[in-house]
C-alpha cells in the first residue's frame, strides 16, 4: 500500500466531525462483526495502487446527523440497509421555504405522466420551480472519492450562503445517495456483501442497495443523475478523468436525441468547471498538465457505450434523467476535488437550463404516452406485449409483472378471455400497453434484443438481457390495437395450492418449483425425480401444503410415479469462493442462483479446500476464475488464494480424492472448465470465445436427465462463450444449434466456430459435469438456473 497522501487544505477540505462513534443513535442497527467483538473496517483497498485517508463509513452517520443539527435545509434518512446490514443514507437538501412540498415538483411529476403537454405549458409560463438532481455516491466501494466529494457538497449546501450556493438551491432539490455501497466501503471491495457489482444490477435488481436506488429514482424522476466513480486517467494525452455521454452503440430504446441534446453540453460544462479550478489542485504533473477531460462520445469511437440498462446512469435515463458516469482520475484528495468540481459544473449548467431541460425530459414521457417515436423505425416499438400465464406454475410471469410494476411500468390484466392476431388468450392474461410514459424502459426489458456483432468493434459489458428469454416467461409483441377491457395491476401476491389425493407431481418448471423440492427435502419429505426432470412425492397433502402455498405453484396429483424415478436426498453443496480476483467475486452469480433454488450452499476458499478437503459435502461447484487453483501473489488475494506450490498440490489432491470417492463435480463457464482440465478431471478440449463476447444463443438440449425441462431450439446465455470438442468419452447433453443464426442477440465475433458444438457434457467414468453456458449469470438468468439443479440432482 502506498503512503497515504496528505489531505488538501482550503474550502474543499472535509471539515465534518471525526467522532469515533460507529453509528449515530437512530441511524442503524449494530454494525457487522467480522471477528468476535472486533468491528473490522479496512483502511484502504487492496485492489488500488494508491490510497488515501478517506472518510470511514463508520463516521458518516454521526457527521450527517451533526450537519442536520446545524441546518434547516437538510433532511437525513436511512432508506433501508445493505446486503450486510449497513444503513443506506439519503440526504435531501433544498431551500427551507420549499421543505415538505419541494417547490411544486411532486405535483409537476404527476402531471408529467398524466398530461405532459400541460406540464410543458406550465413550465414555459413559470420559472419559480425547482428540479430534482440526484447524486449517487461510490457504488463501487473502493472508489472512495465519490462519497468524500458528496460529503463536502452536503456540508456546503447545508451551511454556506455564497451566491453560487444560493442560486443552485433556488433552482434545484439535491438528493444525495451518500454511500450506495456501504459493504464495499467497509470491506474495501468493489462489490457488496453478496459479491455483486451493483453497477451491473439495474436490470435484475437482485440486491437491496439497487432496489433502494430504484425507489429513489422512481420517487423523484431526477432531471439529472450523476454517478460517482474512479479511476480513469490518461485515456487520451492529458485528458484526465472521464465524463459521459458515451460512445456508440446507444440502446435503441432511448429517445437519445432528447438526452444527447443536453448531456453533451452538460459534460462540457463539467469539464470547464474542473479546468477553471486547475490551480487549486496539488502540484502533481497529472493535474498541472491536464488539458481537459476524456468524454467518450467526443474522444473515442467505441468501447465505452451506454447500451445495456445495467448501469445506474443508463437505468436512470429510462426515467428521463440526463445520466452521467463521472470517473475521477486519482484515488486521493485531488480526485475528490476533481469530482466536487465536476458536480458543481453539472449543477450550474442544470440551473441555467432547467426550463428547457425539464421540458425535453417531459417530451420523452410525452412520446411514450402518444406512441410517437420520431427517431425510431416504424414497428420498432410494438403496440403491446401480451403475457399469458401458466396456470400450474404462474410464478415466473408473476415475478416479471411485479418487476415491471416496481419499475414504474403500467401493467393491466384481462378479466375475460380475448382473441388477438388469431390467438386466444385466457382470462387473467397480463398486457403491457406501450402507449405509456416509460415505454423505452418497458421495451428494453421485454424485447428479444438484437445481434450487434457487426455494428461495433468493442462493447464495455453485456449486450443482451431479455427478461422473457432469460427469466423464462412468454411476452408476445403485437402491432395490433389491443381493444380489450382490462384492470390495472398494482401488485401480485402469490399463494400456491395442493389439489387431489396424491401422489403429487411437482413440475421441473421454475426456480420456485426447485426451491419447493429442496424445502420439502429439508423438512424430511420424501421426493423422487423422474427422467424428464419432474419431481414426485407420496406425502400427504397436509404435510406439504404450507410449503406449496409459499411457492405459488398449483400442485396436482400425478397419474403415477414413473418406475425409473430416483429418490433424492438433501444435498450439501459447496462452491469455490473467489475473494476478488480482478476486483470481482466471479462465483457470486452462481452462488446466489443455487441459494434461490433452495440449496444449502457453503463457500470455501482455495486455501480451505487445500487445508481441510471437501469431507462432509456432496457437490462441489466451480464457477469462477481458473486462477483460483494456481498460486496468486497479489495482495488482494492473500486472504483466500493459494500462496505456494504445496497448497496447489494439496488442493488438486483433495478435489481429485473427492471425485474418486463419488463426489459430484460441476464446472460452470469457460474458465472453470479450463480449470477442470488442469485438475485432470476431463480430457475434453475447452474452447473459449472472446472475453467481451456475450449474448443469447439457441441451444438444442437432450431434454432428459441433465437437461430435463429443456428442449430443442431452446435458449441459453453465454459470457465469454465456451464449447467442448474431443468429447468422445462424454455423454453430450446439449449443443449449440447447428444453424447459422444460432446466435440470437448480443455481441460475439467469429461465433460460427461454435455452431453445432457441444456446450454441456458429462464424463462417462466419473461424476464431472461441464456447463459451457453461464447458467447463473449475475443472478439474472433464472430460466437457466435449473441446469444447475439438474446437474446436482442427476445421479
């Protein structure tokens, strides 16, 4: 770790209290204890080459409370807790004359979605209103500077009375999500306590921190959304830091003309503010030689895109915000100063242009309501999506409907059956009409996506995420008018039921179905599994009714239990833990998938496997970096990674012994498959596509055993795509479809090399399964989770 840099002096220096009280009374419950009676808070990130004396999370609550005592402009709240139970602080600052009503913005917000034309007229004739601006603090825990800049801004806007401060407060309401990732700040990691990168979670919303931010965005519909990050330097000569807007490709579900009209000018205003304060930075050559900021749209052609809605600012853009990622150059107090000035530049620009900017924000909602998208091809947006429900297992569709509603998307339901485009849909069918304010968000969630391989050379992250395909529900687009009587849906509460006298069939149809099976096994209920993957129990109805009700499934009697059905046992699953190679916990998506399926999952580090073996476990899952079974010398991996060749040899011996004694081994993804080869557990050739390749693929599944519940011409998801050759000693359970168009959506160059190739195999002479699909990707690919449970249950 580098020597901590001295804190800067002057007006921007943190002048908040430095009390050692862990939490202010009333702000949160007890902190997380990592050792007995020792609250462990890291001093600096093991992932960064530079560190500084950033404000510890344990001091922030008391500081906010003290500022609140000094000012009548500020409101401090705890809006939930993180995955590890830390408080999520939200600070709202406004001129005290508007506290409580916030200067008509809440009434204006309602009008935006009911009568946007009238809202625009009102804005044109009134200047006395305030716009909400939301500033998100350090979603990546090791990017400390964002929250530190926010703390300085909070103190300034709560207490100072200079003309710039007063002018900004006269025109804006400032909403600060102070520390978006408390777990990461405490542990000095990029990810949260569940190992999830929160800035990849905004389409899935699997984590409490993400859901809290979504609620804030919905509550305020901020005109501007600023997301604080680090650290980007020297992307171009003497251009330090980064301010979006982005390079192509731009997601076609945006009304991008409205966004870019103001976002680019706002980026220039932020850059100008930073440069105007250049003499206030330290004497570091990086800052003294700075000529400007790297703006991806201006300074590059690809590689920093705003295509997927997984990032916080991109998600906020679907709610009408002018969203920007701000990447400060350095992890020090100069970096804090850069961030502070960028945000001041954005606030001044918004203040000067609020009437025109909010009018164009409302224009986005107006286009949705009027089904008028002048810069989109005719037919790009369907008139509606029809969501029929599986009566016996409605859980997948119900999850999707609740998710849409939770994202401010209007969903209606047909109380009677109806016919559309020659198809008859039963009563209870859900409908998402696309003449609504946030049509772009609805469509980006519900469309199939597109193959953009030939559109752009490089992508920053994923390029496909379709909820219907990857969550496993039906969403039928139609270009016909949906003239059907409907009722608005506010929320769906599920309750399953048991019908008949048994034996009972539990279909292998969803995450909830498998979770029900595991719940019953853990309760001591006997369950069998048939060759097609379905489950059966002879238990009395009253023994299973409580679990079935909670599952949401409609369970009925089976005609008979298949003769080949095999009894299941309650299995103990262990997953190899990645403590943070490349700043991520690569196993986390699979881990969360297994837990949602109801398995008893334990994480073990490579060192623990080497030193303790795998005794007591039934299933070993490898879903992560192939580096986990090698010596890792970096400081970030010291606490979990193998440190010498002796430990490597012991780990290999213990895993080999586990398999030889009948233990089940499952590898998920390309790097885990390569590690399996290194361990000597397969002789297959492991083929892996480009590191930035990903998307939705067409897969032909065998349909029994390992792939029960799936079929021909079905769906899969790949991230760093993998396929297997030289599989003569294997049972092949699934192949990429043998058609030129097997790659359906995303970005994958040279994908034809994988056409028709094996993607899920099992060794014939040992219980080793290789899954080339990313079946548990970021807790998002619900439809594919059952490939994991199939592999676990398959004898």
